[in-house]
């Protein structure tokens, strides 16, 4: 996102929430633009504007969204950036173990048995 894109977002917010920005000094406005530019620099401008518009439409409290809310909206709408990659080695290790030694718990669930009955069937 370019500075002009960020200015467009903030103008949109000022239109929707004029009272929130009414007493802002030029220095405060420059700091706000700088912060939003830093935080949204790698985001797509159209997605950011869509996120701002959605947050305005969803607002029930009368306060402008913070930059973090805009980022969360962008990431939630586009693709969750939550990674479960940290679980992959664990899942693969469990799968390898079950090839050689099937889980009593899993066998019991799949066959509707108690653990003891499943263990007896698997052992016998």
C-alpha cells in the first residue's frame, strides 16, 4: 500500500467518524498516517478499503476501527494466516507409530468397544 492509499482509508474513516478526528492536530494526523502506512504497507489497497468499509458497516458503538482491527478483517476475509505447521511433525510421528502399533483408543472408537475390550482384541 502506498501513502495515498492509506490517506484514502483515513479519509473514509474521517467521513464516517468526523467527531473522532475533529480535534486532531496536523502532527497527530501525520503520526497516524505513518503508523497505518507501516502496519498496512504490505496489504492490498482494495482489500484494505473493503475491510474498512465492512468495519464501518458492522460498527454499533460509534468508534472508528483501529489499524489492528483492519488487519484482522483483511486477514480473516482473505485467508486465515494461522499456521498449524507446528503440529505436522507430531501428527506424522503419531501416524508412523500407528502403522506399527495401532492405537487402542482409536480401535475402541472405530469399533464401539471399551478400551479393555479393544486391547484384548488387538492383543489376541
